[in-house]
C-alpha cells in the first residue's frame, strides 16, 4: 500500500517511520537541529512550494529521507489508516 503525501509523490507505507506535524514539533530546539542537519546532508526533499504542514521520515534501502509535505499530519495519518485502526482498539 502507498501513501500519497502531496504533489505527485506516493511512498510505500512500509517505508514510513514517522509522520510529524511541522508546527508543533519544530517548537523543540532538538527537532529544529535535526531537520537543519538532515537538510545540510541532503536528506530532505520538499514537495511543496508553500510552507510545509508536515514532514515524513522514511527509510528505503537503508537510506533515510525526509519529505516536507503540504498536507497536514492528521490528514496523512487518516489516509494511512492508522487512526481508523487505532479507534478499533478501544
């Protein structure tokens, strides 16, 4: 199964490590430093022209990649089916 994360980009669900809200997570100094370092090392790909709403951490073939997405983390999590599956646990 694939997850469409914006633009023309869809990534395999099995490669997703985390889907993060950019506004709340970048309040942390450590997260800002993590993203800055990842960008400097070429691991970040922006798939939007506007300000991103979320970032998705992935790993494929033992290589990490971070996508900056115009779609909110909540919408991406709903698309992934995670929230639906989580609700069934109750």
